[in-house]
């Protein structure tokens, strides 16, 4: 028997669209246009997934009956993963739906994409019912053309949470660059400098290496680049959180289950303020990488191999680094790097010309 899906939506066009998409995925679809209809459908049969509109009051955009549907699903059909669909949700409502009502994710109508929706439903069906968690909504519409002075890197595989974090950062005056994977985030870090990084430790699709979660590898990169970093996580153990503090010098670890808008903004502002201006501020991301390897005692050839660039390019980077730091030797540059928190110099290499 095909698994059942429930669509709770007061707009006929959206009901038809969602029913078609869910039917194409092999689901038997029940439809409801109101809270009462949804309650009857929930009591009538178990469902594997439910797509629920936030406002079920036709033209009443303040209606929040969708949250009552989420609560009814959680009480009477706990094996059903709920996806909230809305065009009017604030950040607070999004967090409430994800954290308090157990929604699998929140999708926004204004940026709805069929392919993204199919992917989300596939993930909801694949997840064990007891472990359903927020995942997979499209990000918010891009910010306005007026760019804020500060840049933030957000590394989060759950697009619902990416949306929330991006909106909060935009309200605080930050341009958020959104990444869903370790590789994408590492590329961003190598190309640009950020005032703050927000990192989830567990990134879906990026397998742990040697027992190390992908997020930790990013924390090593943000530490090396001097980027203040917050961890926002929904699954980290106390040992993993302690490791992030002890080994990677993160400013704060915030748990999604106890997420607070005010607490997040305060942590961001405090983390950015905690970083004093340093001698390395004028270096490009690639120059920082070159200097970090120099500080580890690498030769020009070894730096070139590590960065996959030509030895002559390494020499050009070093010339620029020396000029910006006001030094004339490798040893002096390495000392500046160590003072700024980059790894210590290896024996005997710093004096190499």
C-alpha cells in the first residue's frame, strides 16, 4: 500500500499543485482546506508526511491555524513528518514551527521550487519517523542592493535554519553568505574574508573523516583565518561542544532547541567585538594561507604543493605579505603570524630564503 500524504491548504491552486507533486512521488494524497478538515483527516488515517499552510483563513494573513494542525499531528500521528508552507512567516514563527511544533522544515511560497520540494519530501520519507528534524527549505530572497559593511559566513545543511540565520544577520547589518557543505564553505573561506562565521558541526552529505565531524574541519579553517566563530547545532554531545571550545576557540555554542533571537544577535555582536584589529587584517585569504604554511616551517616548494600553485606564485605572495607586514625575512613574518594566533614555526625552516 502506498504511503499517505496530507495537504492542508485553503488555496485551491496550491492544493492542486501540491497534490500533483506528491502523487508523482508515489504518495496517496488526502486534501483538507481548513483546521476542522485537517483534524478529521488526521484522525481518519495515519500519514507519512503532511504539508501544512500556516494561514488557513483565506484572506486573513494573521490566521495561525497551521500551527494547531502541527500540534494535532504531533499528538495523534507522531510518525508523520510535517512541512510548513507559508508566505507570511516571521523569523519567530519559523523558529516556533521548527523548534516547538516539531516541523521537519519550513518552505516559503514566494521562493517555492518544485525540484526543491521533491527533494525535501524525499528526505522526509527517508528519515525514521522518530528522528524527523528540520531540513531542506530554500533560502530567503536575497538582501537588497545596499550592501552592509560586514560579511558573515553561514554553514548549515538545513535550509530552513539557513533562512532563519540569514534573516537575523541581515537585520543586524550583515551580508550573509550561505553554504550547505564543507567543500562549499572551504571555498568561500579561501576566496573571501568574513567578520563572523556561523557553523553547524554535522553537515549532511559530508561524511566524518577519522571520526571527526565536517564542522570541526571548518572550525580549524576559521581559527587559522582569524574569523570569530559561533557553533549553532541541534545534535552535538557535551563532549563535542567542549571540544569545539577547547581545541577550536569558538566564541559560543548555541543549541537549536533553545534558540533565542536575542541571544543569537548578542553572541554575534560580542564575538565580532572580541576580535581586536591585528597585523594580518590587510592580507588576502590566499596570503593568509601562505603565511600560515610559512609559519609551520614549510618551504616555498611545499607551500606551492599544498596550495596547488606555482612556486613563482608563492614568491609573489610572500613579497606582498612582507610588504604588508613591514618585515624583510621569513622569520619575522613567521613571528607576526604566531603573534596573530597562527600555528607555531617548525624547527629550522623559518630562516630559509
